[in-house]
């Protein structure tokens, strides 16, 4: 499963990276809208693409989703069956450098600060 908060050029990259019959959840548009997209990989791999936003949902919906994540996803993280992709870890003193890297868009995965 791929969870994408960026969109933009990453949508096509997600189609290429996904496994056959994989799932992609588009939950953000930080890089903006996709202007051109080849849907062939989506169809050839029988991918499922789902879009969602939390912002317009009610507090009750958000609480339900958070509880569901805790019950269903956290155990998978603890078992190592799924794991976040970490690009780079910075000490807190290098927060400015971490932010510069994030703004550059030259990373794939999470940028972390150690507190």
C-alpha cells in the first residue's frame, strides 16, 4: 500500500512502484494537481486508487478513523509488517537543514527530527 500526501509528479511514480493489485491512498495535494497522467499502469496492474481528505470530516469521523488506525495499523507497525520509509534523520539543532531538504522535494519518505 502506498499512502501519498504529495500528488503532483508522484502519482505516476506511485503507479510504477505499486505491486500488481496494489492500493494507493491519495490523502494530500502538497505538490498540487496532476496535469497529465498515463492511466495504463493503473489498469495493467489492476491498482485501486482511493482519494480522501480528513479536513472536512466531523470530529466523530476523525475519532473513528484514529481508533481504527490504532486497532488495525499499529499492530502491523509493531510486527514490522509495514514500516514508514525514512529518508533522513536530523538532530533537532539541524531543523533548518531538515526544512530546506523538505522544501527541495529531493527526498522520498519521511524526514525526521530527533528531540
